[in-house]
């Protein structure tokens, strides 16, 4: 395929941009707080898929795009590439999360307890019910719930899967990497390192991740997991103070983590039967994405979940190249650009083919 | 008071007061800006429970600055694109290490700590209300 440059149309392009800005100008009046705290799940999707945690820029991206999440994530991903990378934070472990919500569908009683947290799982999706009007919510918001506070903020809350791990009932995959691969600097060749697959999925587009994992759940694969541990909450970001050499807390980020448990498999390490697990993690609150990621992780790393070897979710080649929202939306949208010459060539080929068929 | 705690707690304190105090320190002490506050990114390595390895879960936007107050180094790294706050906290960090305005800095740190703990308390009250133990039928 070849591209042919076009020229002209500068005034119309300027007018189009102006028209776009005018159409969404009311967004300018929406403040950072309203967007960051009111539309938290949109902000979190933008940050997660843009692979950059910045609540300020997520809000700004939403204003500039009229709430188009694909475009907004594009803004963040583009901005990320313009910033100097100063280094790595200390590794983040989801068991040290200050949890707001933490559930397990595998075990009724888990260390630390089941915490429903802020969730719309129990909301009836009918407009006549208003969440903000329920008395329980208002009481808790105003700090008058009368319940004893639990201060587990700095405690470690182990995953619900941890008890199985301690009992040696979980497959621990071999770690073949000294340091994690970074797909934002170079793209790996197959067979893809696990860390590269996890990074790609962690910044993957929620809809794509869900759709691919759904293929396995529904029948084009064989993953039907039990959620061992699903949590949302805050993780501390720490860095080393350059002058004291000690750890310094920079701030906290919202995050979601999910460990799914699959059926038992033969452990490649010693051939014993153990349970397979998958891990999903993304910045921001996005349970659907974390669950989908854990399913894809399990499907790709345990071939027993493949049916006939032709399914989608078990294929790293498919997942690696098709879950990124910036790339896929960019490709889809490029079809809108002028293809006059290539299409004329298509028409000429059609005419020639017709001539030859007629002959 | 641990110097390393100041960076986080000062971000929770009243920002106008932090900026005012850093301006006062600029007037009273010799403040040199070694590195202007700039927005940078930090990679976020995530511990992977499946293979006990790590992977990158994304990046976080931070702002950092390096200064000297009376020849003592100070540094700050704060969340998001907030260069003014980064510079002010870096000045406070160096001033604290140099023994300049320590009492005023400690007061602001305390203010930030109290705000953070109050927020935690409020959140944990709401979290506690959602703790559940389902009964089997």
C-alpha cells in the first residue's frame, strides 16, 4: 500500500478544528474536581489505557475531547512520550494496597474479610433509583455512620489466593526474566516475555480485553475462573531520596488487582496437579479490565485452556497486537484519510478485470 | 520527625501556606535552584504473583526539583504536573536539613499529616460499613 500526499484545504481544516472546539466548548466549564472525583471511572480508563497516571491531565484530556475516551487516552499516551523518564518507583505489591473493596468468590471467609466497598454491583440500573439519595450513603459520607473505624491503611492484606499458595496448591510459573521488558521502548519478538504481555494488557483497551477474554469464557476456549481475590484501593508510590538514600513516599495511586483461579493443570515444574491462576492489574479502578486480564493471562500461559488450538484468547500473537486502544483506533480512523489514489488504482484494476472477464 | 515523611505530608497541607513559607525562606536564606521543577515520569513495576517476577503497569507523572538552602541539598518529588509545589517542597526539604524555619516546616508537616489521617479515618469508616459475611443457604 502506498500513500500519496495531498495539499490544500488548510482553511477548511482550521474551520473544522474550530467547529469541533465550539461543539464541546461547554466542557471548559467543568472543573478538575468534578471530572477527577465525579467521573472517576472515565478518568481511570483514560489513565490506564494511556499508561500514564495523571489525574490532572486525564481531566484536561476529557475536556479537550468532549469525553471521547479513546482520544483522551491518546492525549495521555502522547504526553507520556514527551516527558523525561526519571527512573523506576519501588515495586508495587497489590497485597500492600490500602483496600477500599476486596472480595473473593472462592472463599467465604478470607483473612481481612470481604469488603464490598464502593460498588455499583448492587445497584438496580433503573433511573428512578438515585444512589446519592440512599440514607446509608449520606450518613457514611457525613461521617455519622456510628460504626467503629478500621484503620488497616498501612497493613498488608494478603490475597485470598495466598492460603492456597502456602499449601503448595498453586502453579508458580518459572520467572525467566532478570528485569521486566518495557514495550514502550521496543517491541519484543515472539515468543513474548511474560512481562511484555502483562504490560501490554495492563495498558490495553478495556473493551478489547473484555471481548477477547469473553471468547474464552463463552466457548472459544475453556477458561471459567473463580475470582480468588479482586481488590480496588490505593498503592503508595515510593522513590529513593537522592540525598538521604532512604525511601520517600511520593503519593498514592488508585489501582485494581485481580487473581483468578482456573481448573487444575499439570505443573510444568514437576508434573504434579495444581491450580492455575491468572493475574490482572491496572492503574485506576476498573474491575472488568482486571478480571479480563487475569483470564487472558491464564488462557495464554496454560495451553490446557485451548480448544482445538484455534481459539483467540490463548494466542499471545493475537492478544499482543490487538488489545491496544491507541493503535487499533488509530488504524480504524486512518481509513477516513484521503485514499483517492489507491482507490483509483482499485477501480482501474476492477475495470481491467472486467475487460479480461468479458474477453 | 523523619525528613523522608515530609515530602508526602507537605503535599496534603495547605498549598498557599507552603508557597508562602518557601518565599519567606528565599528571603531569609541563600536559596539556589539546582534543577528547575520539571514534569517527569516514573515507571511502575508491579509484583506478579503468578511467577514471582515483575512487569510494568504504566507510568506516573511526577514533578521534581533540586535546590540548595545555605549550601545544603534539598529535593522534592510530587504527584502530577505541579512544578510550583515541587519547588516549594524542595526548598522546605533543604531548609529543614539546613535548620532553617524548622518549626514552621514541622507545623505544616503536622497539618498535612492530620489532614491525611482524617481522610483515612473517613474512608475507613465507609469501608468498614461495607464489610460483609454472607451466610450460606
